[in-house]
């Protein structure tokens, strides 16, 4: 089975399918030897059950295998109060992430996604672990403006590794609100929030900090006063705050050096490090 277009629709569709294709409600049992996700990636032994009601998928439970014991699991559950809970786990993230054109050179990693939808509003959480990026134009420009040219060069060359990426966001009609996007890695960490109005406006702001700064800061705990202000007056800049705003094809990026990391950034970093 070639499922390339189906996967694309699942990742990019903003609306429920309104076409009345099926006359009756039914359950569909799936058992396929090979399924092509795209022109490169194939999963084997796709098995599970899909329940269709009023031309909508109300329940689903599917699983399949990549090579080398890697797997992918997808489920949909509709509760009695009308909430639709969608979960997706893939121990190979690249076949899914590579479909987003603004990210190039994504490699390795595993992906964990959960979304709850009710009354046309969805609340979602996306996590990706242990991956590498080579080309993200917005991030490259941000690093260059922040005078972190060395890291920018690595990004466009061999790539920057991240231990964990987490994005908490919600969607309603054409508006995506990013409550928090946090990524931590050996080279840099980023904390960001904002919104994306599809096809019209992108507005993001956040903090970017080199790993050397994070290590230096954490080493001072529990001396919270020194964490926030440094050992000496005029101590070196901790990182940069940034803003990215404008139409999708004409984004303006600005950065400002900061000497004080916010308690929220420190808290999130410590949470990730403790968890790992």
C-alpha cells in the first residue's frame, strides 16, 4: 500500500473531512505486509482496527515496524464527552519531520505526539528526542545575529545535536498559539513562545543560550543570587533574547544581549537535565 498522501493529509489537514463517502458506520480491520510512507521509507506488518462513524474516524489503533526493531504506533480515542485524543509515537522521526519544508537536514531521533481536540480547538504536545539538524534558515539567521557564528557554521555543516525538543501548542481555525517551545542540546538551548496565523503573520519571541553559559549557571546552584546576577558586576553576557515577526516570506529577526537568565529558563533546563 502506498500511504504517502494519507500521511500528508494527517499531518497537514486543518479540517475534518466533510465528504459523505460512506453510508454506514463500520469497523475496518487492517493487516498489510508493506506500507510505503514516502518514496524512501517503508513500514512492515501494519496491523490494527479503525472505527468509522458519521464519516469520521472515532477510534483507531494501529502499529507497524521499521527495520532494526524500530516501530510506529498511532491511535485515536473519542471519549463520551466528545474529546478526540490522538497519539503518535515513532522510534524513527525523520519520515514524519522531513515533510515540513522549513526543516532540512533532520536526522535520527524519535517522536512522541499527543493531541486533544474538542469544539474545533486542539491542545497538543510534541516531543522529539536525540536528533540532529543541519539546515533551519530562521535558526541560522538568529545565531548569526547573536554573534554565535561558530554554532551557525556547525548548523549548516555537520549539524547541531539536540537532546530533547518539546513544543506545547494549541490550534483553533487558522491560528496556532505556541505556549512553549523548548529545545536543549550540547551546543545551545532555546526557550520560545508566540503564535502563527497561517499565511498571514508569524510572531515569536524567546531566549537563546549557549551550552557553556548553562553549564556555568547550573554549577552555581544553590546560590540563586549568583545564578541571576553573576559573581561580578559586568560579568559576561549569558545569552540573547530575540524576536521573529512578520509575514511568512518576509520575517524580521532582532536580538538583544541579556545578562540575566529568567527563572523560567533555569527551571525548564534543570527539569530536562534531572529527567535525563
